[in-house]
């Protein structure tokens, strides 16, 4: 056995170029499968992480058509639905950043990296106690607003507020807004809010009906005062169920309620997000796996060609081995070991190639502002299990490719082989 393995390795080494091309063909097939599946697994991990941050028990109710809004009566009914833990209305308004503040940020951005230059701020209001029960937002500094004109800023907004001393406004600083309009019928006005907290950045993947990083959170009382609207209408309703298993029941009840009130709404849950995007990913996995399989088949054809050539080149040698007593199984094992060595080298090389290729693909395909990889998350995940899978795919495909030539060599007639 050991001598047969040594003999196989020695022969492969004596045909370096041919062996290299065969190993490369197997490696490309393995790399294609592993890297594409790694991207697929990465997208799945991103979707699950996004759902967990959003809150696996949470639901977001939004209008499907213009003119639909939510009020306190809607909230009161929702809170009485079975399996609803808590809920809150979400009010939003757009506030303009004063020109002199934007100019400070623009000047500072030329000297300091990471400075934002946003022209507007989304003012978001809700029951802040309910918000903390619905979702956990990490604080970079300070906390939620407790005073009448207090606010907690999203990370990107905080990076764009520059004081007259040419420093970023932090906790204790001011958020100046030139104009705040809550909608039709609301005049809006200038306002100055005290910064009581800054949220840690949550990124694009977070979804609770508004972009947290670009928002300023305020209490409902502060929202009414700043917008000048004593009876604002809510454009979103966020609900937390008591258990993941009951989310579908709550969604059905909420949809039935708003249908009875002739309000067309969309009820989105983390559960439905995971279910729908996993269906997309399963389709993509089949497509990407098919591409990898085609590349692997091409590598297998190369391995078959290499071992067949080896058999033809060594026909007389096979006859001599049989003449001195080499058995059918020994000849079979000799050429299968040669295929196995090629498969081992191809599997290992393919995994290393996959690490680089998957990183490059996730960067290139996920780098745009749209598309599936941007929407689902583009980070590749190469787990130990996936690398073992890639290695086994390379080894097994090489063994299967080498079995037919090895069998032909083992069945070769001794006299015919010696005459070759």
C-alpha cells in the first residue's frame, strides 16, 4: 500500500505540467462551488442577523396607499389583540439642517474623515418606553431623551453636527433645525433640541420602519411642540408579539382589523422577511451550485484524460507487473491512488482559491447601491464544514473520474500489454 502510494506520487511528479493542469481543473471546480456557496451562506447569515436585530417577534404596519394613517384608536385596538405584547405609533417629520451648520460640516470633512454633510434630519417620535421593549438599540453615549426638548441622535446625524468651535456636537450639545414640517396643514418652524444621547451605528440592515442612523428620536410631546401640530398622524405602527410562534396569528388579526376599517396596509414581520428571502436564496443556491458543478465536471474530464493517458503510457509496465504476479486489485489501487493524490491536491488548492474568490465576489457584487447581494447582505461565510465539503468534493470527484481508467488498466490482458 505504502509503496503503491509512493509510486503514484512519483509518477505524478514526473509529469509536472500535466499533473498541474489536472489539479488546477479540479481546484477551479472546487473553488467555484465553495466560493459561491460561501456567498450564499453569508447572505443567509445576514438575513437572520437582520431579523434578529429587527426583533424576531416584531411587526411593522405601513400604508399601502397614500392618505392612510394610524391613530390612537387603532393603537388601542391593536393592544387588545391576543398575543400582542406592546405596540407604538411612529410619527415622522423632516427637519432641515441650517446652512451654516452644513457649511461647518463641509469644511471639517475636508480635514477629518467620517464627517457627514446631511442637509436634513428625520425627526422620529413614539412611545420611547415601548420602543425599548420592542427593540434594543445600543447607545454610543448618553441615553434616551428625558426632557421636553431633548433628543437622541442616530450615528450619522451626530457625525454631521459641527459646533461654532469646529467640533462635533455631542451629548449636551444642540441640534438646530431651520424648518420642521410634519405634513399637510403643519407650518413647521425652527427648533433647537438638546442632545441627550447618541446611538451606536446600526447600518443598512436594520429595519424598523425608519432609518435609525439618519434620525433624531424625540418624545411625542416634543414632536407636537416642534412641528406645531397638536394632533399629528402616524405613518407607521410597530407591534411586538409575545412569542415567535404567534407572529402569524397577530399578523392575520391586524390585517383583518384594518380591512374592516377599509385601510389598505402592509404588515411586515421579521418572520416573513426571513421566509421570503430564504426562498430567494434557495433559488440562488441552486443556480450558483449549478455553475460550480459545471466547472467541476470540466475538472473531472481533465482527471479522466490524465489517468487514461497514464494508463496508455504505462501499458507495457502494467503487463510486466502482471507477469510478475501483480493482482487485479493491486493495479486498480495503483491508479486509484494516483487519482486520489490529484483530488487531494485539487481540494486543498481549491479551498485556498475559494477564500480569495469569495471575498472578491462579495466585494464586487455587493458594492453597488442595488441588487440582490446589497439587499440580502453580501458577506461571504466560509465555515470549516464548507471547506471540508469542498475538499471531499475534490477528492470524490477525482476518485470517480479515475475509477474507469483504473479498471481498464486492471482488466488489461498481460500478453497484450507486453506486446504494446
